[in-house]
C-alpha cells in the first residue's frame, strides 16, 4: 500500500472520520482509523459501532490530481496519533506507505514517522445498505431540521427511545420530532420527487449532532436511506451510517393542544433576550424557572427570583396579545432553546392556561413547533 | 450610592477585576466585588488575598463623560451574578443604585435587577503601598519579561519559592528568573531613569500570569513598587497588587555553564517544529523525551520513540555547527517552551556534553537565556 496525497485534503477527511472514533470502545481495533487505497481513490473509515463514517478522497476530481503513486492496499492506524502527525507535517504533500509486516511509513519533507499498523482484515465490515428506498434533502435543510429538534431529546437513559429524534416520511412530508417529556420540538418539510415512505425511525440524538458538525452548509443534496436498524446519510464523498434506536416512539400528537386561550405575537430576539436576563436570577431553582404575567395593553412582564441573591423584572411590549389574562411559570432554558430554534423574526406563542403545555411557532406559520410544559409555582 | 455608567466601560473593568476573584476563598466577602463611588469616578475591587485588583473608571476622561448622576457611597456585590447581569443588559447605559439597607437596583432599559448587597465596610482594606521606591517599564516589555520566564516556574508545592519568578533590580538592570530545577528561564533588561534598587523579590507565577492577561500590549508605562511582602503594578486606571513569596531564592548563576563544547545556530521556527513533531511519538515516556544527534556537515537528527506506537526521525540542516559531536536527550516540552520564548528568528544552542545543562539564546545575544537539564538515556 502506498500513496502520495495533499496534506490539507487528508486533514479534512481525518477530521470528519474522527467524529466517529472513541478511545473508549470495547472493540480495540475501533480505536484505529482504516485507510483503504484503491486506484480510484482513498477511503478513510472510523466507527464506534453506533456511528460509522467513511470519507472518500478521489484520486482525481474536477481535473485536479489529489492522490498520486497509488499502490492498492489497506491498513488500520491508531487514531490517537495519526491526526496530530498529519497536521504537523512540514510539507504540503504526504507519502504514506505500508509493508506486508504492517509497518507504516509517513514521509513529508525530511520528517519520517514509522508506525505500527493493524491488519485492515480485522476491521469490522460496515453493512452495505440498499439505497433503492431513499430520498434526497438539501444539506442546509437537513442541518436546520436537526438543529431545530435535536436539543429536545432526553439525556436520561431511563427511556432510551426518547434519546433519539423521531423521523417520519409520509405522503411526501418529512417530520423530525424530539421530546424529553417536558418539552417537544418538531418540524415538518415537504420532500419533492419522492415515492418513498417510512413510518417511523428513531435516530440517536448523538448521531445527528455529529452528523450536523460534519455537513457543510450547502444546498448540495444528502441522500438518506433507511433499513430496519440503520440509517445512511450519503453526501458528496461522505457516508454517515448510524444505528437506529429500538422500540416504539410515543404518540406525541395528542400532547399538542388544539385550542388556545391566550395568544401573543412578539419579536423573537426581544423575547429571547428578556427571558435570558430573567434566567440569570433563576439559577438557584430547579430548571431555572421564570414567570410570565400578562399586564394588558400588549405588555407582558417576565420575572426571575433567586431568594438569596435577588430578583429581576422586565416588561416588554409585544406585537399583539389576545385572550385571557395569564400567569405562567416555565423553564427559562427550555424557552431559550425553543426561541433559538425558531429562526424567524417574529414568534407566536399560544397558551391554554397556566397548567397546560404552550406552543411556540414562527409567526409566519412555518411548520416549526416548539412545545413546553409549564412548572407549577402559583 | 448611585451612578449611571457606559455599559461597555463597566464590562471592561469588571473583566479585569474578576481575574482576582475566586469562588473558593476562606473570607466569604471576597467572593464579592467592591464598588466604590466618588464624585471623581468609580473604583471596582476584587481580591483573593494573594492578588488584589483595583480598576478605576474616571467620571470624566479626555473630555468624555463616563459616569453621571453620581451619589457617593460603596457596596459589595456577589461576583457570581454581577458580571453576567451587566453583560446581558439591554441598553448602552446602566444605572446602579444602593440604599441604606444594602439593596441594590440595576436598571437598563426596562430591565430591573434587585440584588442583595453586602456592606463595603466589611471588605478588607487593601494595604497602601508607599510608591517612593518605584520604577517604570513599558507595558509591552513587562509582558515580554513575564511571558519569557513565567512558564518555567515550578508547579510543585514541595519548594514553594520556586513557584515564583525571581525579580531583581541592580545597577539599572532588571532581571526576571524562573526555574523548576529542571530548566531555567531568565531575561535581563536595562531600566532607564531609575535610582531604585531591590536585591530580590519573588512574585508568585500565578500573579504574573493574571497580570499578563489584564495588561494591554501598549508602550504605556507600568509603575512597579515593592515593599517587604507586596508588589504593586500601577498602570493607567489599574492597580494590581500581589503578595510576595517568603524565603530565599536559590542562587542560579552557578547553574549556567561558562564554557561550551558544541555550539549550533539554527532557525528558531524550524528547530521548534522539528522538536514538536518528534514529541508526538515521545508521549509515552516520562517528560516526552526526544534525542538530538549531530551528524556532521551542519546536519542534526532529532528522533522520538514510543515503543508500542512507533518512531519518528528528522534531519535538519542548521545554520552552523562547531565543536564536539553530541548525542543528547531532553524533554521536548521544555525545549518547545524555551524556543517559543526566544522571539527571534535565529537561535544559538550551547552544549557542554550530554549530561550537562545546555543553553538556548537568541543568536543576536539579546540577554534572554533558557537553560535545560538533559535526561540520561544513553
């Protein structure tokens, strides 16, 4: 095995693949990174069993030569050392060579590293997903869907299914939903050109967080395919494979109130900043609880209280307010997360009384829905 | 007590003063920040007993009004909350008011915080240093002196005096020296216009690190005064007071070899990067030991070795080399620290055999001196 490659390109691929590699794994060879060399290009693979990432560097692309002097073969290198070594090499190109005794030589300029490799035959085979049953989404839209929902997954292992995001594709509509049973985040988008449907898969929140870090903010399509227990995201030169969570995701639609008693429209940023300030003196209480009181004349009052430290109170004039008067308490953290996910200038908040879940949506009715359960303090 | 102040200016002062405040202190009131309001300006004070920082905001400066509606008084506010509150306020100005019951109100726009203050009378008085016996140094030069020496202080409390930097002013020469007994860093600069002299003070490394963070990189002078057990650094609108370490600093001059057997000149950056690469495979050994072998024809070879992982070897052509052949092993970390402190393009390294300390200096003979004890491996 041998090749000469552009260092910067190798670094970019290594960084992506490293997202899947953990130093704490029960399968020792998974602490390593697999390098597979073919005449058409180089594939790097990292995996922690839950997530597997393959990054491909084509030997030639758009008329540019990325990889030269290719001799086919494969090897596994310790991921603890390999990335730092490549990053600190002196020249712009790197030569990597492995002999039949699994001895690897990395050369750049006058620097030469000799590393003990491991046999790539011992590296687990990644499952090959059938991609007949797949659909496409622009990368930036996929990133938005993840960002607007994944923060709401549960971090408690008591109900493992809630640590994932529920993904559903039905009648051309794709829905992402996450809930930790105190709040819920969901968004629906139409998917064009797809005859595919899958009723319900649950992808670990951790997988989607890592995927979001790797994907560039482009309009290039990502191809998504699902089997019984795996989901594959295929972007340009990148395969991201995650296991799915077992079990039935709870029916969440009944949580969402159909009627509302108090509705207000506000500037998202203004409401967010006010809640953020109130949360500064809500730290002592469980869940950083703040209170919202309606005051009439489109004025609402947000307060926070930390008995030992002090209180904070702020009035804001909202765009409009209709319905019953209201005093309600809720987690400032949940509200801040929800408002950050809205991504539109104006927000609509619908309450159904102090003890019922309330809903935050963009004022323009884009189907982003954030739901928060209030806290009993009055 | 009352005043209205520019928020950004208050934030800058708070950030400086916070460097002295620790949440773990035996004197509870020192978890707070003292605010002292006089007609001429506002003084913020923070202290952890070892370090005390006073930041002054003049009511007027260069014809600009910084503070308005001043009513004199003072208060202590919990430093855990106050900085975040000010940082997140909605408007560019802040009104702060304290009543006789130590209730503090912070107003900005429609946000109002009510905090429980503490009596400023209970805040410890900072010692007033006589500044007759003082000298001045440009701020950027003081920062260089700190940066080039402080990293070499000991982190072990077994010999507390070595956790400080030894500062000496004699015959118009100011010397900073630090050593952890495995390496030594020192620099000497002439001090103009000073008839002051002090034989030997030892300032905690931690104090100098914090001071370095606060000082801006300007040529403005810093006034330095010393008493028996305190040192005061006085910059524009800033007083930084540190306790001194008790005890006698060891005589370090006899550590420095007067003769050398092998002398080489190299490009600082090139030598640094080569050692850095060799250190990647020296992690497993104690102190990240790398080896340097002279090869003749101005070539030196740097190697690192981690038995389980692999080896690294790199040759560099130095500018010139004279004297005996040499094989020497040393801590790559110490060498990297020393080379980073040199701040000049070319470096002179003087060896006196494989088991004697060696010296790194700028090639231009600027009196920066870095000394490293080798490690016995051959």
